C-alpha cells in the first residue's frame, strides 16, 4: 500500500510540473503576443500617421501648384486648339511671371511665401490663405516650430554670416530666434496655412484663416516658392581650364550654351564665386567639371585631392589636341539631348555624373570639404535644374501708338505675326532633327539653332567649300571663330535649302548671290510665306529662317509704306524700301554677315514681280551716308564748268575699327546732269543730257586701311589711296585742290 501511494504521488507531482510548464509556456506566448500586438499597433499608428502626413504634404503641394496654375488661367486669354489643347496667352507683360508676395529684397529668388493678410487677391494670383500664426516664432502646444536656420538649409537665400557655413539668412526676427543682428528688410519665415475641411460639405475650400482654435483642423503647412530659372544649372555650367591661350579665349566667347558660363565671374572674391584658382591655389571649377564630366574630360589623379597630386591637374598643363578643354568643347557642341542625361561614354570604367537634386549639390560641396571647397555663399546662384524648354512661345503685343492691334490679331487665321503656339501641325512629317511632327503639336517646336548660320559663306554652302578644299581660307576662318568641323560638314546644299530656303548657283564663283526659293521652291520666290501657309504647305515642312523672322518682326515696322504701325514720315522714294520681303531678307542677310568671320556682304535675290531684286547684308565696314555735288570752275580750264560728287562714309558699328582688309569704294552705272535753268525737271525714263561714268564703269578708289570711319567723314586724300589728280576722267575718282580763298 505504501509503495503504491508513493508511486501515485510521484505521478501527481510530474503531472503538476507538466501543467505548470504548460502554464509558463502559455503565459510566455500570451505575453509575446501582447507585446507583438502592442508593437504592431504602434507601427500601425506610426504608418497611419505617416500616411496622413504624406497625404497632407502631397495635398499641400498640389494646392500650391494648383494656385500657380490658377494664376496662369486668371491672367491669360485662353484659346482652344483643334487638337483639344488650350493655349494661355498672358493679357499683360506682368502676367508672364508669377506675382510676388511676402518676398524680400535681400532674396531675389524668393517670389512667394505663405503670409497672413496676403496682398494677393486672385487677380490673377490666389491668396495663400495663411493665418496669423508664424511657423518659427509661434510654437505649437507641444513646442514644435521650424527654425529660421532650417528655412534656409537649401542656401537659396543669402546668408547673414558670409564667413561660415551657417545657413541663417538675414532676418528681422529678434535674438530669441535669430543669433545675428536683426535686418528689417530680411527674410521673415512664412505663416501657417491650416487645413480644416467642413465635415458637412467636403467640396468647400479646406484652407481656413483661423482667428480662434478650430476642432476641424487636420493639419497645417507653410511654404516658400523660389524661382530657379535665373540660376546657373550646375549639371551644365562651368568649363575646364584650357592650356592653349588662343582657344581659351575663343571657345568660352561663344554665345549659346550655358556650359561656357564663367563661374569665376559670380563675385569679386573667393567668398562669392568659384575661383579657378582660389587664394589657396585650388582650381574649384576644374575640380567640379572633372567630377561632373569625368568620362568626357578624363581628369588626372584622385578626387578630391589637392596639392601636388591635385585632382584634374592635367587641365592646366595639357596642350595637346585631345586635351580636356578640347574634349569638353566637342562634347558641348555635339550634345543633342539638352544635357538632360549624363554622357554614356566611359573612362576608367566610369561615366559622367549628374546632380539629381539640390541636396546632392550641397552634398558634393560637403564631400570636398568645407576648408577646400567653394563657399556656401555661392549656392544662392546655383541650381541643379533650371533649363528652359527650347521652344518658342512668342505672341506679339501691341506697341503704344500703333494702328495695328497685333495682340488681337495674333490668334487670327492669317496673322503675319501670330501667336506661335497657335500654329499647329496639320499633316505629319519628319522634322529636320529626325523626329516626327505629330498632327496637333506646335509647328515650331524648337528654336532655330543659330549655329547653322555658319553654313552660309560667300563661296557657297560650307560643306561644299570644305569638300573642295578643307584648307580653304573660309574654312580656316570658321574654325578659328570656334565653328566645329561637324557643323561645317553639316552645311550641305540640301540642309541650307531646308533650313534657310536658300540656293547657291552650282559652280558659282566667290561672291555669287544666293537665291531665296523657300525650302520646297525651285525658282526665286516672290515673297515669304506666313506660318499658317507653311502649316498648310504640301509637302509638309518646318518654317525656314526667313519665315521665322517674318513671323517675329512686327509687320508694321517692315518697309516704309505699310499704311500702319508706328512708322511714317518722309522717306526716301525707293520702291525697294517699301517691300517687306526685301526688308526681311536684308535683315536676315545682315544677321548672317554679323555671324560670319568674313568682310563680304551677303547678297540674296528674289523675284517679287518678274524682275530679280537683291537684298544686301551689312558687314563691319564703312558705308556711304551722304552724297553731295561740288560744282565750280574747272581746275584745268577756267572757261569750263566742272561738277563732282563728294561721298561721305561712316561705319555705324559700335566696334568700328581699322579696316580688316583692303576695301574699295566702286561706282557703276550712270548719273544724269542737267545744264539748263533752275526750272528743269527730270522725267523718269528719259536720257540724261550728260552721262558721267557711262563709258568708265567700275571706277573705284581704295580706302586707307588705317582709318576706321567710326565717325561720318567725307573722302579725302588722307582716308583714300590711289585717287587720280584733278580733273580726272568722267566717273573717275580724283583729288580736288582746295579752292582759292576770295580776296
């Protein structure tokens, strides 16, 4: 019995231990479950709150952008297009840019901030609807606020202390919020915009200006808006040191790409610019370009080393044809994607690099090191995406006093000066750059590249000249002027006709006139087509250079007898000056002449009414500004009367200098002179009584190359060379002796 009881007790004890073990295990599982549930609940709440914050932030961003879009709508005239799009044309010049509100004179990039008692009224910009609660000085009940320093961590505002990296901007805030002396005209942090939707009507405006606590408030936001369009895009701007002195001046001197923006000109010292080198001998621009355009420029040494093994040190010493500056120059001229992506080429298994956002630019500076990097003061001038769309959006305005209402006519079907966005593709075609012009998109999708002006030379298309002799003086002059070889080779006769509507006579000699036919014409054109006519042309095509000029120059300013516009008054009775096509072609020829490196005026022929007319360009040369007769007793025979024409010459260019080459003043044709009384009059078409120069066509005199003619002066024996002695033959240049003074 006793033995059995002992066994029973042992079994019961074991069972108790097992039960207790299960209880402990279940307790642990329960505790773990409750702990995990609590943790999950906290994560869920955190995720929920974060989702709410993200939603509020995204809604705030959408609202701010929506206000900017509403400002465009309120300040513009909307015109619906056939393809379903709408073109908004600003009603005034002021409406072309956002209205400013809450900005500061010390921060020109700041255009708007959320501000109480906002002056914006909806005409055209909507108000920010901010309440009288400041994001910095009015902390919430839990003590939350946005510091003055934090509002400028992007460094888009100037800094109060230019001697360190502290981002505090100049501000009128007191010392409790601002460690620097108060600046009354400085930056004031924005006010809070409270979001308090009406639970009974969610379609109502949720932004509410509060004057007392509101239980419906679900969130708040404050904002600033900066304009980065005027800042330098650091994915493009800045070029390397060129060890060859000649190209070091010519290549950066080109107008066009922001890649050749001079970063050393941002300020007067290292504190306000990227120096190259700075006071410590560090080439800040070279280091930036070497890192950004690594595969293109192939810099030496390791980034960001300084001293004897400085990164990109070869920029300052390499003078070969494959030097970094030359590689960069070719890269810039050959870029076809607007620098929107890094060059795919590799060097040392690395490509070029880009700043995706502003924080990466600031991070680049920190990586270099604050003691060897460029100053944070420079960041207010820099951005990482400020490129504009390379597309024209021109629409004419009406000048004061004009009898032609260009603004009202801009959207009419046959406007000479149209709103460019209203001219749309009606038939698909392949554009010059190889892209497809889709029906409904703007006819003029990109700006006309002025680099194509180099295609037109006085010897014909640049590619034809190059093919005949790649050492031709024309080619040499173009390359010395900074025109790349690919650009020269692209100037084929076909491309020139497609882009300019010009043809050069096959086998034509140097100086032969070009002919304007338009891109699809076969003979001299009688006029220049309007953009609506180009859009309807068959085969479909893009407008040429002169058609774009005509569309952009107000028609009332062309010719001298337009019957309207702001021109008028007495003009020289020349039928050519009344022809707007002649005027446009002359302007275009002058633009080509200003772009080319030669001194031979461009000539363009067209056929307005059965007879070829010629439009001339303007080179940096002296021109005849006055002709006046000199008459008196012949210096050879006192019984005879002699009449001479005296010419006054003037070079109107601002950079008029000594003549670049030997220049002659040549006269052709005839001059009619009458020998009757004062009442004689000329009858058009009749033969003059005396014809001077008729049998001596082509008489000329050489101008003195040491004289600039920067001021109007008559021709004398000082500013000419080789004139004959008086009296000379009829039509011949001769030097007249000074007349004797009367006793």
